[in-house]
C-alpha cells in the first residue's frame, strides 16, 4: 500500500518522549480486481502479499513528533486474472512496491505524511517491469491509536496517490496518469508486536490516451513489529 505500513511515532501512552527504531515483517492474503472499460473485461484473483520495512520515530514533546519509514511490499496475482497483460503468458503477474515516507505526529493522535512510491509489475520477477512500472508521490493522514478496552488499539489512515505509468510495453510504451487512493484500518495489542491490518488500494486510468484500466487490491495482513533501538 502506498502509505506507511508501520505505526506513526509512539504516542504518550506508548513511551513518552524520545525515539525508537523499529523493524517489521508482514504477511497477508486478499483479492485483486481488474477492470478495463474499453473491452468490458472484469475479473478477480487471489493475491498473497508479503512485506518488510523499518521506521524511525522521534517524540520531541509529549504532543509532537516526527517519523521516517521505508517499506517493501511484494504481491502475487494468481488465477490468470489478467489476459490483457500481453507478455505475462498465463495472465499471472507479481507486483513490487517500494515506499519512502516522512510525517509528523500532532496532538498525539494525528499523523500527516507524504511519500514517494516506485512500483514494478512483471510476469514473475520482483523489481522487473515486463508489464509496466509506476512512479509517484502521495500524501495522507493517520488517526490514532485509540484504545478499545484495555488490550486493543485501533488506528486509521488514508492517502491519495499521484502516479504515472512509465513505458508499458503492453500498451506500446509512453506513459499515462494512474492516480489512486489507499486506506488502512489497523487493530493492534497494546505493548505487543502483533497487529492486524485491513488494507485497500485502487488505481484508475480513465483519461484520453489511457487504457481505461482500474486495479484494486484488498488485503487482510498480519504485521509483526520489533523495536530494536530506543533513545
């Protein structure tokens, strides 16, 4: 997803002032959906996803902090869902997303952020682009975490993505706008490395000279986060 996968800086209830460096790993499963208005094509497929990342967060005061995040997410789209991807053979493909994000924590529970995303879609190889590549920026807002009883913490985030597809061989090269939106609901255990996230991401190309394509990804993801350095 084109937004930080890790939590924003620790809140007052999670460690007060100071900083931390955290590493995370994630695994999830979901559904990919593709539509192409010009041909009437529409289909869905199963899609496992995996991720790694790191976050450095610093609380300057009990009410204000900042963070930086780098993440890699790798997803497989199966079932031959996408026969209009020329060059992918059976219609399966893999997607790799690299995101870099910086943001702030305001009044403990608001986290505005901006970032840059680079993505690759290929028949089978991570960081390759037989299908196409995407580049762009995003901006969004995280809210939370809020307690649910004693053990649980809930948070939300959403972002808008300004992206371009570069040199897609399946559409004869060139580039086109491929903007979209992403959202995430996170449910975690207080003082625990374990969390579940429901993630949604959608991209649309529906202007002149585009392939009239819409893609969306919906995942349920388990995230394990380990604090490796505290300041």
